C-alpha cells in the first residue's frame, strides 16, 4: 500500500507541477486578450444578465432557446461543484504557505480563470447534444469527439471522468462524516445512513431535481458564509488598510505590514496564490461545460457569461472573504494549523460564528455530492446511452455510504492523478476550438445578422 501511495503521489506531483499552472495561466491570458478582456469590460452587462435577471420572475418565464435547466440552476449546480472546503481550508493553507501576497495572486488567477471558464462553457454549448431521454448533455468528451475528431480520446475521457467521480464521491462523503463527527459527535456510520437518504432523494430525481436542489441550497449556504465573513471583516475594519497593504507588498516581496507573515518570496506567494485560485474555481478542468450544457439558452455566449459570474463568486468573493477574515483578525500569527484558522477568525466575533463555519463546511461538501453524480451520469450516458446511465446513481449512492466509513489516503493521490489526466485533453481542446469562441463572442456583442443556435450543427 505504501508503494502505491508513493507512486501515485509522485505521479500526481509530476502532473500538477509548475508546467500545468503556467499552462492554465497562459490559456487564461490568451482567452482574456482574444475576447477583448470580456470579464472586465463587460462586467456590468454580465451582472445584469446573470444575477439581476435571475431574480426577476418575469424573466424566468420568458426564457428562450432549448435546454433542461434554467441558466441560474446551471450556475448554482456549477457553484455547488467548485465552492467547497477549499474556499475555507485551502485559502488558509495558501496564506500559511505563501503569505498575504497569495491573496493577490489568487485574484489574478481568478480574473484569468473567468476567461478560460467562459470559453470552455461556450464550446460545451456549441457541441452539446439532446439525449435519448430528452435532456441536453455536453462536456469535454462531446467536443473532443466532434470538435477534435478524436472519438477514442473522448471515450477515454468519459471513462476517466466516471472513475474520478466515484473517487470524488468517496472523498466528499468522508469529509462530511469527519466534520459532522468533530462538530456534532455523530458517528460516521450514522452520517452514512443520513447521506444515503438525503443524496438519494436528489439524484434519483434526475437533472431537474438537481437543478431545484442547487438553486435553493447554494444561495443559502454561500449567503450565510458571505454575510458572516463580512461581519467578521467589519468587526476588524480598522486593520483592513494594513491588511491590503500587506497583501500588495507581500505579493511583490516588499516588507509586509502584518506581523508574523513576513519573509515570503514572490515565488511562494505566486505559487500558492495562483494554485489556490485555479484549483478553487476549476477553470480549465472541464466540469463547468458538463453542467452548463444542460441550460436553456438562445446563444452559447449568453450561457458562457455565467461562467464568469461563477468564478467571480467562488474566487473573488468567497475566497477573498476567507483571506481577509484570517488576516484582519490576526489568527495567522497563532501558529495553529491552517485547517482551523478560519474557524478561529470567525469565532472572535461570537462563538456561534465558529459553529457556522463548521456548518458551512458540511453544506459545501454535501452539496457537491449530487452534482458529482450528474457528472458520472453524463459520462456513462456518453459511453452507453441514457437508459443505462440512469442506473449509475445506485452504485454512486453506495460509494457515498462507503466514503463515510473508509480511510482514503490512497484515493486522494489517485484522484489527483486522474483529474490531471482529464485536464490535459480538455485544455488542448479549448485551445484548438478557441476560434469558434472568439467568432461567436464578436457576433454576440456586435450583431450583424441574427445568430440561430442550432444544437444539431456540427
């Protein structure tokens, strides 16, 4: 077992080396330039399209185009996938390892990731298909097959995605069981039973029930965390100017202004900040196109805008609130493990806030599980068809229970390896197919002739 752990750890380090971070950043820069800095120039328009209109009932009734989920449901499902414990523990780890400057580089990664995610969602919409059961499906395997003309690679991608989802389910359910046991004292076996029923109720209902689940749970859990985080920051508002000075000074290796966090090199700040930003928002990983391909829309670019909002919420808002809470309260000086720094920061306002962090960690991990089931279902759908894909949810529920009562050190390393292998062909595809994104973006914002979105075009 130790040999296998060492092998997969080394293989994971090879895949997730600096070359991959540089590649992701480069693609983000490429998409940013070629789309005319869409995530910056068009932010007021994006906010109106994706947030304001989503909460106006008459706009919900006037949705045009074909699809299965509303655009907002697809956004919430995608956020359920990427907003997780990495936004709480991962940011704290980046600060401990890279200093306050990691926050700055996390912002840079987030801004560039917006363009990448926009691009991959647009491509996913272009190549999506209508399944046998009437739902719309898409994702990297579809545009690798139809866009790159490499069906063998698409098949391999789908197989790896299903394996990755099974492992991811084990990890997420294990995380839920661990946090529940630490906070409430409920044994993992009891948590397993609760998860089987709660997850089963969602996944057995299919994609539409998943959409309804996501649009209710995600705004609630993210809203609680954001509001509490803002309260923590307000309670420490006097330190915020010093914190921001420290972030920018540390990012460029100038002597920082917050005690206990000096001595970090630019390389450390950049490495951990960029990595946290990229890993948190999942830009370039290929998960977002799977979810957004199910959305009702009249234009691929319109749905792509939701990807920009997704990264904005995940990285620029949630991760930043975590970072500012930790730095403004000074808990980073305590010397405690990164895993408890956010709880300590929130707990300085009121003890109940510490419990809220724990509750959010449970909700973040739990909400990811039904979404992962959908990923796996789409992978099986691509390989075997929708009728057989329906039955994937049953072994998935079994893995949910198994994860609660298992030790998963080896699974973590295998997961990292498979995810890395999934990212590489997806990045190749979104670069190769990028001219289609740029063409549609120009047409969307500068219409000469009306664009007709045909889901059957190849």
